């Protein structure tokens, strides 16, 4: 007798980092109730096996080259079991942790993030890359703009590192409530403001800021670079991530052409993060 599992695991590896957001949106649109990141994979669990067909069809519509793997998994209560895949991450002097693992940790050095649809739980190398770089960049009293803030993990970290005015700008309406809840949970609402909108439009209104954080895909980073330069103070620094290691040389060339110099780099796996300042 064959026992059919009521749950199906669907794991998608987008063909390119630029397709990641579209793939995630397609999976949600096809019925995924939640996504978790396993390295480069976007993973969801579906109660009905035929739901996997809908997810695959939706993903193929936006990313024909995506690698999709499906398999049956034991019947478990995923509303509880998914938590086992979420871990606390120590990144320099900071720790990023979900609420159920944060008990007993120093609140001044712990960024508590409730995993939800918004990107940024500390699980991804790009998030950790920015966190490592910002610890030697942010000074007490700084004004900071976090572009593409997602869960607001970086904005909250900036406040805990001493920034007194932090704008977390995010254009995905579905991420805003999670970001606002995380800001309140970390008791930094007096310093961090979540703004729903386009970073390119809001950044000039936030200027001047001493630090810009942007964990976005490289093509968008390059589009934003002129506005970032105009929005920084004379001693300002931009910390950029979401860049593949194979794109490093191209980005260095563009930085130099735009009057920027690299002051610090970070690499983890296939991802490259960088802190840059304008050439004086």
C-alpha cells in the first residue's frame, strides 16, 4: 500500500539573481503561503500535490531557466516545524535572531526579526555582508537610509550601532507591516521610520545622510548610484550588496568611472558586498 504525503516541498533555484524577486512573487501568487531561503533556493511547502504544478507553471512564466525540484515530505505541522530551519546568526558584535530564540540575549546587540514574506532574516549572505561592513562604518549620531529595506533588519541594526535617524525605504507593500512590527519589537521606533515607496524618489528627500545601505540587485544599484552620491554628506559611505562575485570587476569599473573608491570589501560564497565613498 502506498501512502501519499499531503505535503509537497517545492524548491526553486532562479536562473539569475535578477529573477529572484519575480520568482518569489510568482510562487506567492500561485498559492505559496510562505517562503524560506536555503542558500540560493526559494522553498515552500504545499498541502495539496497539485499545487506544485501551479507553482511550477507560475515560475516558468517569469523565469524559464529556473531549476525546480519537488518531492513529497512527511505530514507534519509546518506552522511549527518551519521554525527548525530558522537560526540565530552572530555577525560581528551583532546577533540576528527570531523572537523565539532571542530570549536572554543582550537587546542592545540583538536584532530580533520575525520571519515573514519580507527579505532579511540574516539567513542570506548578502544580509550578513552588509551587517559586517556597517559595524566599522556607522558612528553614533549618524543619519542612515536603508534602501530596499525588506524586514528592516539592516535599519534596526543601524540604530543599535548608534544611528539616531534611520529611514527604511521599501516599495513592496507586503513587506511594510513586517518591517514596522520588527521596528517596534526592537524598541527603535524613535529612531527608525519605515517608508513605503520608491527609493529613487525618496532618497533625495532624506538627504543628507552619512550612510546609505542598499542590498538590492546590481543593476538597480548602478541606477541608484548617482542619487546615492548626491544624498551623502561629504564624509558619507555607501554599503552595497546583492552583487554576485562574478560581477565584482564590472562594478569596480563603474565605481571608478563614477568617482567612487572602495574602502572595504566582504565576500561570502558567491556574493560580494562593498563599502564605497566618493573620491575627494
